[in-house]
C-alpha cells in the first residue's frame, strides 16, 4: 500500500465553512439537526455499510449522543461536520458529510444521505465540494477514504472523483464482516482531472 508522502494535516482545523454546489448547501452541523438525524439515520439502508462502531439497533438518543461527540471534536478543531441541505429547500438536514485529518486509519471523509434522495448524484456533489475544500482551502496533499467492498454506490463516488483503490483489508461493518476498500486521491490527480 502507498503510504502518505506528507505528514498528516494538523489540528486545530478552521471553523466549518458553508459550501455551496449547484443543488446543495453544506452548512455547519447544529443542534437543530438532531431531530432530522434521528428520523433519517436509523434505517438499515443508511447504516448497514458503516463501521461496526455505529450502534445497531440505533438508540432513541443516538443522534443527540453523536451530536454531543461531534460538538466536542469540533470545539477541539479535530473534525469538520456539514449538514447536507437542499438548495431552495427548508434548510433541513437530509444527510451529513464529515472531514478530518488522517490519524492512520485512512478515514478522512465519511458521509450518509437520506435514502429517498439516493441515485441523483447529490452525494457525489457534496463529496466534490468537501474534496475541493480539503485540497484548495486546507492545502492537503491527499485524501484517504474507505468503504465496505459491497457498498458499490460509495465505490462509484470515489471512482467518479478519481480516487485510486490501493488496498483491500478485512473490515467489520454494521451488517457484518466484509472487505474494506482503501482509496487515495492526491491533489495532483484531482487537479489533473479538472478539480
């Protein structure tokens, strides 16, 4: 496997900015997003491919507990969290995307989306906005991400963005054991495909 060529990005990270795409507004995650998260997130089609550290069945206070953890990490500048909202909509969270420096596990970006909005390219749009921020604003040289091998939708997003599959290792997910794909995208490769 190819290891990072530069040291991991340093914390604290800057405040989470608002990012806009053609159809989305990505805004900082807020306490008001807890009810929408609790309503949308605890569905099998959302959580099944996530790492097995996500509790399942998802508890009634799961979103509130997770938000408190996110708030603490954000306060320490360790991670960035965006609520994905539809442009021209009611500003309610329909998904989430996160970004953090690599700590050796190659989990620098994670995301989920309301299954009712799947298949429209919205997550690719959100992922591209966050990738642009990582490379252009944070100045990162590379981005590492992983997914369950059977999560073909997540793999397709990475392929569209130009990520290179560099390793397959064993993984444990909410649905059980599966291969865990490790992907890498360099800023140079991202720029070469048009950024």
